[in-house]
C-alpha cells in the first residue's frame, strides 16, 4: 500500500530525516519507535504532505505522491492523527467530526457520525460539548475519530499516548488493538516502545534522522542490544 524510498527532509541545511525507506502493507500495523528528536514526526509529516521532502519518493497504491498536498493525500485515503491532537477547541465534538468527514460524499457523513458515536461512547456522551472541555484521553479519542471520518485506507498516528494518564494510555492502546482487529492499516509513531512492539506486526527504529533497524514486533522487542541502542545506553 505505502512504499517510501530514500526519503530525506531538511529544515534549511539540517537533514531531520535521512534516506528513510519503509513499506506498509494492507492490513498491517507498523510501528515507528525511537528517542525524542529522532525524526519520527518529520517522517509522518512528510508522508502526510505537511512537509516537502528534499529527496526520495513516496508511493501510495502504486501512485507517486511525493510532495502532494495534504488535501490530495486525504482524498486518496491517507489520514494523520497529529501529535498534540490539534482538535478545534471552540467547536463541539460533533462539529469536529463533521470537519473530519468533509472529504467524503455527503450521503456517507451521517452514517459515519453514527459509527463514531457507537465506536466511541465517551464522545457520544459529550456530542454537543465544546472539545476544549474534554480530558486528554477524550480529546485523543476525538482526534482519532475525526481522522476515521475521512474513511482512510491508511491511518497514521503521531504519539497517540503522549501526555496521557496511565489509565488513558491503556484506553488508547485498546482502541488501536480494536482498529487492528477490524483490519485497519496503521502506521504509528509511539514513545512507549514495548507497548507498540507488542501490538505491531512490524516496526522500524528511528535514530538521529535515520532508520537503523527493522523487524517484526517480537524480534525487536526481544533484541536486548537493540533496546540498549534505542535507549541511548
């Protein structure tokens, strides 16, 4: 579904991402793990069209989409749940979801809203509440539901458990597991490496702007040498 080859993204003269290559197959859950500042968010933002790569190619469903706009990528089926959620605090839960569904045919929007209300009962109970009044865990669920409103074929998440209380971290990972069990294709950046590797079909380790290792979740989780490298020891 997604093929990334030799991707490099620069901020001025600084290469935040260097020669990154990866792939995500249909139905896979693929993790991106690594320390803060490793280039994981830069990679996702480059794939989502928020940053323009300096070199390399991004292919989605066999089509070269390198440097495409976020709107085009969203309409093609590639959606991002950004770091820090970025929901619209002054709008209600329902209004946030409607914005997420703006790219789908009008006839699909109400059925999708009904699906989100069923899948996210905590949001259903706060349908008319301004999103700014939601807890961190509720806001994260809203950000995920908003992305799902576009009916993405590939769902990318950037640090979905960041800043959440432990009980809400469990809720978010249970949600990711539920999406996985429904066959959702996902590429997930996550600081909680152990939890991510327990859930991922495959994963890539990103360090200093480069992908330094890849393997199945179980292979990477059980590699003590790799974890020493990942932790910077």
